[in-house]
């Protein structure tokens, strides 16, 4: 592991512990991390991403619930860079589903340090929550989503939230308003803690070079 890798993982640790876990934006993030079901890799080129995803897909299902692919050397200078990274993520999602005949084992979401701070409503606030120190792809296991989601008959159903993460809830297209309730609670949390303070905290996680380029 290189110094760059170690620094990227250290920044990721701060983001997870001091922001996501400390503010309880995802109450299940800490159990996932502490149980060893959080898998992280540092990649130095976007060209490595799909191969890394295939390797993670091959790991035992019980070993990985969430995976983070971190790109410390990816360009990051403003919202245009964030939109470009989101497009890169969307392209990977298409390749993942195509490789599995439309039934990929993971769902892919983009995190980026230059995502907008838009707290107009709970849905838009998700972007601010995803301001990771470095451009990052988060993989959430699809079988976990399906287990939580259950049937799609439009009726009410019981959902055990004990193993439901924030990103799983956000990705969940369910008649239940669980995702909306979590999003609304997180928006209230952000407003209570103070967006300016939190923005400064997130900025402090970023590497020196990335702070200078922003």
C-alpha cells in the first residue's frame, strides 16, 4: 500500500466516523464497518474500476454489504467534475447490469467532494451528504435491497430496518415512504447542526492538493 493509498483511506475514515456516523446520517454505517462487511479499495485510474467491481462481485456474499472504491487522483475541481464522475458511475452501472443480464449483485452510487450544497429539500440534500473527501463509488449489495424491498404489489408491508443503511434506503423504490422519512430526518439534522459548520468539516477532510484546486 502506498502513502497515497493510506492517506486516502485515512480521509475516508474521517468522513465515515466524524460525519456520517457522528451525525447518525446512516445509523447502520458503524455496525457495517465494525462487522467487517465494509470493503474499501483505493484505485489510481478509472480504467481499474470495472475489474475491481468484478473482483468484489466474486467475494462471498456475506463478506461484503457495502464497498467503496476511492479515486484520490481523479480530477476534482468544481461541480462539472462531480457531474462527470456521476456520468462515469452511470456508465459503470450499465456495464454491471449488462454483464449479469440485468441482475447485477451491486448497485453503484457516486460520491464526490464537489457535489452541490443544496438544502432546498430532503431529496436535494442527499448530494451534500455524499460529499466524500475523494471521488468515490459506493457499491451496495442488491440482494440486501431486494430482501428489504420485498414484493411490489403496492400494499403495505413490514420492513425490518435493523440492517438497512442510508444508501440502501435512498436506492429503495418502495411504496413505503421509508426513504423519504430518512431523508427528511437527515435534512433536519443538517439544519440543526449548521450547514456552514458541516461544510467546513467536510472541506477539512480533503487532501491539501484537492483543497487548493477547489
